[in-house]
């Protein structure tokens, strides 16, 4: 398992947002977390991303605990994420936003950067190559020099995905990647997610409401209901689960 959640719980006051969730994500798979609003999906994502600290349990990534890490440290160990609400720099270009993702891999100090030493120049070239590969992969060439504020919502979502990919993660966390996208854009997204797994070899864990997208790309699906993980399996198996049906449409 590339990621293991062991008896994870988190309370907000007297409310159990996540209750004793245990889950293993296999290396090289696409795993989707689904559930109705308020089920605890985003909370679970924020725990894994270390924005929240769980009340109980442990998170194991590549056989090591990440319980004491801070969010900014995850990129150093190969974990990247996107956000449900787009978190880009609106007055910067697509290229500049993607280069921000590569900044997490910098090892040079201020003096080396100021003198622009040969090692710094080489590292800059290497970062540019990685960013250009992501631009080609996501068909962002027409937008590379445009400001984020001038782009459509759908294109911004693609840039957000691209910035995460420039970090060269082993594990990619996608927080509702299809939210706000058109049917055509969602179809393109499905192809990209599959290629992220097959071509880049990246494991994907995503939270998603669009079950059509989940059905196209997910190897396994987990259903959260009121903070509890009630089922794991294929989408068809999940949709046939009585607890999941009751959570979505009532008894």
C-alpha cells in the first residue's frame, strides 16, 4: 500500500466528522471517495493533506508515518493535491503558475540564486523541461503566456491539475476535479486521469460527486456516510449497497 489510514477519527466539538476510518490505497491505482454532502470526504482529504490533525489514528505513506508533517512538507515526499476551490495566482501567467509547483524541489539558497551559479542554471533548465512536458501533456500551449484571470473556469481547473503534476508526485490527491466542468471538459479530464496513472505511473486518490467520471476512471471506490466508510468495491457494488442508497435517496 502506498497510503494507509488506520482508525482515523476527527471531531469538531461534539460532531464526529470522521469516525474510525481505515483504508488502504494500492500503488498504481485510482481510488475514488464518494458520498453525499456532509459525509466527511473533504475532511478526510484535509486530514491526509495535514491541514487537519486527526483526533485518533495514524496515516502511513510509503511505510512511514506522516502524522507530524505540515502541509508544505508533503511535496518533498511525493504527495501533491488540487483544491475544490481553485488556488492559483490570478495575475500571473499559466507558465508562472506551473513553475511555482516546481519551486518545491529547489535546493539552492538565496546566495546561490543571487549569483546564478551554474548549478542554479542547470536546475532552472531542468525545472523548465518538466513544466514544458506538463504543458504538452495537458494541451496548455495556447494558454502558456496568458494570465489566469483571463482564462475560463475549465481551463483554470486544468492549470491547477498541471501545477500539481509539475511537483512530480507519487500520490496525487484530486479534490472534486470535475466540479464546474462541462460534459466535454469532464470527458477530457477522464482521459488525463487515466494517462496520469498509465503513462506517469502516479497513484490517484480523488473525492468526486460526478459518478460518471468515477465509473470511467476509478479502479476502486469507497463510500463515506456520516463520517463512516460503509463500503469499498467497484462503482456498481457501491451503488447496490443498501447503506449507500439510503444515504443518497433516503429509506
